[in-house]
C-alpha cells in the first residue's frame, strides 16, 4: 500500500527552549486509521498541526506520498468551535463559502454531508440548541463537506460522556469504512485507540517521540462486542504497558 504521508526526523523546538518533538519518524499509508496515543504534552497535537500546515517544524522533512504536494485535508479540533450566531447549515457551509464554491453546489454538498453524519432535520438549529454530541457531529460535517482524503482529528470526543463517545466512535468507523479516508486520530484513551484503529502509535514526552507502533489486526466492521473480546483486552494491555514504559511508571 502506498504511503499517504511521511514525517522524517521531524523536530520541533519552541522559542522558550521546550522540545515538543525530537527526530520523530512516522509513515501513514493510504486508507489507514492511525491513532496517536500518549500522555498530555507528548507532542501529539503538534504532529497534527505540522501536517496541517498550522505550525512549522524546526528540522526534518514532510512528504506527501511520492511527491512533496499537500493533499486535501480536513482538521477536527478538540472543541467543536461552531459560530454561535449561525445555523448548523451555515456552520457546515463555511469552508465552501471561503473556497468560493457556488451557492447551488454548496447547498448540495451540505445536504449530502449532513445526511452522512445523521443531522438531516437539524439544518436550521443553532449551536445553543444542540447537545455536545450533536455539536461534534456538526464539526465533523464541516470537515467532511470539502471531501478530504486525509482527516486529522485532535481528541474530538474527549469532552463527551462515555455513552456519546462510544456512539460517535462507532459512527466514525462506519463513515471511514464507506469513504476510506486516511485518518490520523489523536487520543489519550487506550480503549478508544484500540477500538478505532488498525494501528496505534505510542508517543512519550520530554522530548516528544514515537516509542511503540502496534498494529491492531482485528477485522472490520467492529461492533460493541469487540470491546469484550480477549483480543481487545490484550491490545489494551500491550498499549498500557508501552505507555507505562514510556512515562517511567514501571
């Protein structure tokens, strides 16, 4: 399988001297769902920001497939960050408006995308009228409306209750299986990482670096039953051990 993106010996040192990343190497293949797992401060979000062009690296290289050309990507942040004065429809249409897409085409794309994330019927609602889970669905729809091939997600479900988080995990996997984007998903939740991913990359802090790379070989589609299997528990155990070793908690 061809590589979608490769980071080679990437380091990031902030002006205050903090080393966020040091000689990080990471290659993600087309269509993979890769989770970056690690404690706060290990540079997970910094990796996403560098890939998205929202931050510079101090050294190293970033390669897009076989060419140094950026792919069409979308970013889903920790907070939904919706415009409170705008309807669901207007929030999702924003990136199309900024890109100069015609009103007719934008209306079609917004309608398709809201259906994709199960928000049909909520087009004219305002963020204040939505639950946390629905707000995050709007945020995901806003990312997907541009039809990206690379989806960057920075702990998008971290602030949600467990039931909502579990439901959105399953919905995200269903979408991924339909569209086969390349997904890089940041989390500090071991169970979430195992459930979603076909590969989990463990990072450690001070300095931020990759310390383990574990394939999750369980087949898709995955259901809630997967969470109770011996293989799920074994993957969680291995990742917990890798995190403990990385943080010196052993």
